[in-house]
C-alpha cells in the first residue's frame, strides 16, 4: 500500500485506477478470511497522500471540488467531444494498440503483429497448468480493468499514463520464452530489436538535422537566449500560451538569466524594452491578439518580430513612458505558483 501511495503521488492517472482495482481482491480476501483488522493497513496511504490532503485543507478543498464538479458534469475542461460509441471505440483502440505501441513506436502493422503475439502468448500460458498462471491472470485483470476505469474519465489518455504497464508486457514475453520454442521466440525478439534499433537511428539522424526541436528544452532555451542577447540591458516580458501558464518558457527565461547576470529582468511587467513570447492557439475562447490588447494592454504593432519554425514568435516593443504606465491585468499568472 505504501508503494502504491507513492505511485499515486508521482502519477495519479495510473495510481488511482490501480488502487481501485487493488481494493477488489484485497477486500474480497479480507472479508472471506475474516481478517478485518487488515483494513487498517489502508491508513498507511495517508503518509504518501498527505501532500494532497494538506493542499486541499490550505486551499478550501480546491482539488476535491474540482473532482466533484467533473463527476457531476459542471466542469467540461479537457473533455473529448465524442459520441458514446466513438468514445468507447477510442478506448478499445488505445487498450489494444496504444500500449503495444510502446514497442512498435506507433507503427500500426507492427502493433497488430505484437498484439496477436501477446494474445497468443496469453492463450498458451493460461491453458497450461502452471503455478505462475495466477500472475498472468492478475496482469490481465489490472490491464483490462485499468482501461475499463478510464471510461469514467472523458479526457485524453496520454502515453505516460499507462507507461508503467511496460514491465507487464516484458513479463508476458519472458513467460512466452519459457514455455515455447526458443528459436521462434528468438527470431521474434531479433525482429523487435532490429526494428527499434532502426527507429532509434532515424531519431538520432532527425535530432542531428533538427537539433532545436520544437517542444524541446533546447528550443525554449534558444528563444530565451535570443531575448537576452537582443535586449542589451534590462527588459520586461510576458508569455502567452493556450494554458495561460507558459511554464516551459518561464523556466528557460529563469535559467538564461543566470547566464546573463548584467540583465535585470522583470517578468510580466512593462519596461522600456518589453518582449511578448507568443505561442498561437487554436482555442476559440482565447487568442494572442485579445490577450495582448486586453490583458497586457498593448494595442499597436511590434517594433520587431522574431519568428520560429513552429509558428511561435517573439514581439519586441520599445515603449514610451506613457505606455509603460498602463498597467497590465493583475490576474495574469506572474510566477510558477502552480508548480
């Protein structure tokens, strides 16, 4: 339970469904064997989950209210707008192919081949008398159960939510090796190794030719360094992203400041030299133009624009004393408070 609590702490999207699934066999065993005092072992979860409890107590049960609003349907942020049938089909596709895609790197035909191999391995193992059969049954229970529970969550299931299942797939493959013709299994293993090696080589060559990859740390640091090198002195800056936080750029700006100690920097504050780091969004409820005019309170063309390959850009303004006096919206997120 303590380990499961730490898993929830590090990745709630994986840990919470596993906790719910774990309760089924645990409670069945406790009540079946009448060992009711073992229920007290659940209290150990309070140790790793204490940070969540303290946060809720300090912030008027903000997380609890958010969960309840989501369940009741009053909060729709992040929900997929799909019909029930398409939604269930999407989850089935993710269950059958996406997890296997960790080995196939998203290649559909290879994913289908590996899926068939895993299903065949399960069939053979479960139809053979073995002391380890229970291990595979539990693996199947947790894997299928996890995806069934995701039906409650209407948002996107990102890859890192289910990456912890990777060892289970490795165990299945190891069990297959133990119980079947090693030549066949060795051939399959060589195929997977060569295939992944080929994709790894492709990735290395891509990184070599696109060393400042969009979304990478180097990309954000390159943007930040561009501002510091261009400013030649003190400056203010603002960041616009669809989520309103702009953490990646903010971290890069904070780090770059350590390399340019002569620059005094003022986040979310207007100075004579002011930069707007903008990542355009397709969100129909907000736009960089509205943000600049109504929240930053700058309503004119930039003096200089630096454009980047991913569509993001940096606007540079040389503001007059009168323009600097127009304060920006105080509701803008000024720091990394939510991190």
